[in-house]
C-alpha cells in the first residue's frame, strides 16, 4: 500500500515493511512523507499481527535527508518552522520510538540528515559497506532541531554528532559501526537477504516478550518506573517457552 505522501507499507508473514518511496529524490523526506510515516507507525503499533518492522528506502539509497525543494514554503517563518519540526518530523519520530514492535533499518547508499534521524529511531541497523552517513545541514545555514539532535547524538555518539553538525563530516559505515550505531555491516549484495533473515528470526520469537522488552528499555532510557514488571508470569508465552524448552521442542508463539 502506497500512502499519499510517498511511504509504502506492506505486511507479510508477521513482518511489515515500511519503504521511504521517493527514489527520484534519493528518498528525501517531504512533509507529506513525515506525516505518512507517523500514520504508518501508529497503525503498526495497533496491529497485533506485526512482529517485526523493516524500514528501507526505495531503490539504491536509504534517505538523502529532507526535501529541500519545499523548504522555502515554510522554513522562513518561525511559527511554520516550529510546526514542521514539532508536528511533522517529531510526530513521526515519536511514533517510531513509541512503537513496541522491533524495528530494523536496512541502510544502503546515502543516509543523511533525516535519514540518520529515522535510522536512529530504529532498534537494529544493518548497512551496506559502501553506505554513507552525515547531517551536513550547516551548509544549508540551519541547525538540527533540539529533540532530533538529542535522538541522533544518543544513537551515533556525541563526538560523531558534533562532527556531523559542526564540520559537516560524512562518515563511512565502518566508522558508524565502530561507534555502535550499526549492528552489522555487510556487502551490498548480502544486505537485503540478511535483513529479511533477521526480521524472520525476530518474528519467530515471542512477540509479547519483544514488546515488553521495548517498553522496559524505553522506560530505563527515560528514567521512568516500569509498571507491573512481573505481570507476564501467567502468560501463554511465558509458559509455552519454558514448557517447550523442557520438552525439547520448538515453542509455538
């Protein structure tokens, strides 16, 4: 299904694939795409059938950043600029961060600005060895919005974030892996297969446990209390997993 703004969503075998679908612009994010990304993740959060989300770009790139061609329409008004960042961009990123389903990023080609932000909101990130990462918006004369900068800095590391934002540096996948941003770096020819294999592995594990793990990790990161941390004790998944292990059979989640 292609949403009106350029985000494609398809579900199969408990895996929902979200595609940034504007290949003629290297999947640069328009305002409509940000809004559709939020809609997509809100729907995924409410869908008990989805056990893993795979986020990728159409064609040979992940995301080149924002769609600069539409910037003059709203960036020169403080109120309009605030609405763009707080409602459109952060609305989508917040929906991704609030999603209790594991999210895997499949990164190839360029991953710049908005692409780094979207990848930072994913749980696991796999990248092609020749992919490139940066946020060279200093060349465009504006800073990264505060909440977006906090998200990126927390994911890529402070020094890498400073180099991206202050010196417009662009980094290879090897550097991003060394900083802990990437889970795996793979040859381009192996990336798609590896991402699908990971998504299928996740989807075969206990789905409620995955949601609880994400809720726990989110609470710990935000310094919040974990509500009813042992409420899963009598759950089907808990009993099935342990019973299957003792019986030396595959659990049926």
